[in-house]
C-alpha cells in the first residue's frame, strides 16, 4: 500500500498549495491513502469547517490536528460529528472528537491513524506514549489493521525519535509535525517502522515557519511585540513523506516529498 502524509498546512498559502499539488501527487504516484495535518490551515491557527472540507476535496482522506486543535471555536462542533477529523489522542477525556480511528483506503485496506501531542517544551498534557500504546495494542497490524500511521505533533526531535522507537514494529510510520521544517532523517527502523522527525509544512517558505518575517524578526531583535503574526502568502511549497508497506503493514520504502515554492524538490521513486 502507498500512503502519503503532508505536514502542517499553513494559512491560505498552504491550502492553495495542497489544492494545487495534491491531486496530481495522488494520481501520479497512485497513493492509496492520504493524511494531511491541518492544524494551522485557518489563518495560521486552527481549522474551520470550510477549510477542513477544502482539504478533503483536494484529496485528503483524513485531517489531523495538534496544539491549535480548538483555536477555531467552530471546530468543537465539527470534530464531534466528523470521523475524518482527528485531534490529539492524549487530550483530556472531556475534549470532543477522537484521537484515533480506523479507515478504509481506496483499495479496501484498513488504515489506523493516530494523532498525538508531545509534552517536551509544550503545554501540559496527558502521556502520549501511554495513549499511543493503547491505540496500537487495540488494533494490531497484520490482524486488525493493514497499516498504522502516527502523527506525533511535537516540539522536540528527541521526543519524536523516542516515539518512533517506541512504536517500532507496531506502526507503518511515525512522523513528526509542528516545527514546520522538514528533516532529512527519514528511514526505516529495524522493526519495520518508518520515522521522520518532521514532515515540514505546506506553505510559503520565504517566511519564518510560515509567518511573514517582519514581526518575528522584530520580536527577536527588540523583544517587544509590534503587531500580530501574519501568515505569509507567497509561492507555496507542499512537504511531507511517502511510504510503501507490505502485507504485514511494515514499511518497505520511505521518501520525503517536497514540491513547489522555494524549497528544494524531492519526490518518491516508485515504479509507477
């Protein structure tokens, strides 16, 4: 099975990039299943219902979130009724929605998707390792699931690496989101799980992690906020990671995906 994961969609520019590039990526590389992290898709903070549906229309099967999951108030109602929108599994039990779900790919395969939130350098939250462990144990690959994907929304690469090793042999892919910077450490671990510390973002890289550079630079140099951060709206890039799995759900191939904008291009080398 071929699975594509796209990192944090950042504002209007990120949404336009996904709409522009995802349909062709899905068709040309014959992806069976696509996951998109949409937690910054609406003005850089959270996700509205309209923008959630835009991502589905562009080709996403599932949209995941992160620490800005409920910055848009309407998300509270949307996530309670929409099964293809996930929030971090280790949020409080009173949070609406779900943090993991089994889905069916275009080819009829069963894909478990888990969204989790890190704790290092982040606001206090429940243990992500315990929550992910419970979800994986409840839907083991090769038995209940044909593949399992963990979107670990985390600040620290060390915590993300730890999650990858923690899940090795039990997940197809553990991929980090949140920092908006694509890392070059994509690889398959000994047990057959692919990891990548951060998938990067879908947005304008002529920016400071997706925001127009002027205000971040002002705050770095003066320490005094002057105005609100504003999402950059230049030429969009789309960044993520592609994997291929075997019959047991383990990864046999992993590659970065970067197209468009000012970032260097990288595409899978499948035999299409």
